C-alpha cells in the first residue's frame, strides 16, 4: 500500500495548511471549542493527545516567550482550504471570547495549531511577532517545523507523537 505523501502546501498571511494525499472525505466541521485557556483541546475524537502534548507545550513555553495552543478535531469541514479557514475562524472566535474574560491570548506571541484528522490537514496560525521578527510565515513554518517534525509521523499514521 502506498504511503500518503504531501499533496498541497498553502501559505497564508498567518500560517500554512499542509494536506496529506489520499482520500479526504470530510463531514461538516467539528463545532468550535470554547476558549478556556487550555493548551490542548480535543473535539470530536478520542483524546489520545492531551497528555503528551501538554508535556511538550510546557517544555516549549519554558524555553520561549510564545504560548502554544493545539486543537485536534475530527474534521474542519469540506474543501482544500477547510482547515486553514477553520483555524482563522477559530482564532477570531477565541480572541473575541478571551477579551471579556481577560484570558491571555496574545495575538503577537500565541501559536495556534489545528490538526483536522479526517481532512488529513494541519494549519498553523503564528503570532505577529513570530511572523515579523522571526520570519515564521508559511514557507518557514513548513520548512522548519512541519516537514521535519509533523510529516514523518503523519505519513506513518502516528498522530499521537506529532
């Protein structure tokens, strides 16, 4: 059986979307989870991710001024850009929810990663400081983070250790 390969990488002003080839049949999008400050949110699928990701996020946050949020959903909806659109809409919704509650969601230093399992897509929304000062825009995020760390695990179907 042929291993899925990289099908499409798309860059936006805020991040990128990586889709793995293969059959991508997505149902209507998983409802947006509410923002409660959790670093890992899993919606619509069994939670095999929180424990390991919280350890990694804690390690990353101790070594940098960024805050990281990872959202794993069953599906981000239909279409080649579904996960990018889902990520952008979730970011906007979370910003709106965080402000009145006075919860931290720093638009300059926060990183939001959405993994849509059924879509087989990953989208990254990097904060403005990461984009401007560190040049972590689409291609750089893809080259430095996604290809070396995500793609090998995703090809093996090992989303838990991504």
